[in-house]
């Protein structure tokens, strides 16, 4: 898959003054072919969403903007109706008709000629197919799609399964897929207004111990100086619960160890790895006996880290 270019450059955006301004090629943004299957689109979106997620690119406005554009592309291409309308529109974006001239109308229910630029078309497209929940006074009104945000923990996102969702005056029991990520949208058929669909926007809450980076899970493990020198066995938190990990002798501060296959769920149901970063910590209030032993070690130790590198930066 070809990575998408930065937002606004090489992604199909036209220069000001062209017949169709702001056009975005969503297929190119996600790096998929026009005939890509829904699973291909989902796989491409998940990979790119993880790469450009704001949590992994703090302070990077370009990555944040690209994350929004990737989500916009997925929102349209993951929905069969929106994708069909976008495809119809895209066939004519370079032709006359978007500046008040006569335009071809492949869909008799949708007048493309009234859009001065792509953003106006997109706004209408999303409003048309993703209507927010509004009070309904007549039961014969047409179905309407609604959206809701679902906040879940990293553990829930990884495992999926049954989840209870309170929505307005009703409660839904839903079955979530495993391996969800922030920005993913889940469609629940006929759970919207008057038989429309309900779209759940997934938001994975940060975990106190585990951090998701790509397909890998990262965590920090504090150890004592003696454990760093002699090695030990330590319990490490993972998505599957606590597991015992071997810490080899003579590890260094911030050294990283790997737990293969303990990472996040991939599209093919395989898993990434868990990266454990070691943090050597000294006791803040050592006992007199500990201080005495440390003093004995200092008297006999030969190691001096300040002499390991004789070059001093000026």
C-alpha cells in the first residue's frame, strides 16, 4: 500500500480557480484501488490511522490534519451508499457544471450542478446519509441514520464482545468486534431513526499501564539496581493479564525487552509484540543496613560509568 501524501499536496486537491476546488481523491488518500473491497479499505484505514494518530504524534499539526482527512475518506468509502454517490460525483468533477453551467446528472435525485466546490458536495453528502437524531412526530417519515460516540477501554477494544449502550430512551446490547481502534466506525443496521442505521464512532481511552503504538503494546517496568545487575523474574501487565517475564542480568536503564505475540490484534488475526522498557529506580529511604551494604559495594566496585567514554562534548 502506498502511503498517502501530506494533506493538501498530491492527494487530488485542485488549485484555486479550477472547475472543482478542494476535490480529494479518497482512494489515493487511503492508498487503495478504486475497486478495493470493504476489507481492503478498512485495513488501509486502520494502518494509516495508527500512523497518524494524534496520541502518537503529539504537537504535530500536519499529522493531526492528515488523521482527520483519513477519517473523512474512510467515512465515505466504508459506506456503500456514500461511496456510490462519491464515485458518481468523481466522474464529473473536471467537467462543466459546477459553476452554474449545465452539468450531466447521473443520479436524477441529486443535482451536482449546484455545488461550487467539493466541500459543499461533501457537506451535503454527509448530511444526506448521516442525519443526526431529530424529534420525529410522524411515523411515516423516511429512515434516518444517526451517530453516537462510544468510549471504551483499551482492554475492551482489544477483546470486543458484548457491550451495553444507552441511547436516548433505549438500551442496546451490541456485539463489538475485537481489535478496534480510535476513529473506527461500526454500523448497526436498522438501529437509527425509523429503521435507519446507527453508526458508532469508537474512541479508545488511554490506559494507565499499556500504550498502543501501531500493532505493538508498550509499557514501562520499574526494577531495582540489584535486579538490574543480577537479573530476576518480574510480573508484567499485558492485554491478556499479568505474565512472568525473565529480566536477564546486567540490563541497562531504558533498555527494551520484547514479548513476542503479546501486542495488538492485526487484521489477519495475528498479533504484534509487547515492548517492555526497563526503568531502574533507587530506593528513596534505604534502611541503615542497605546503606551499609551499598557502602561496601562502593568500596570494592571497579565500574565507573564516567570513564567509559573519554570524549567530552564542548
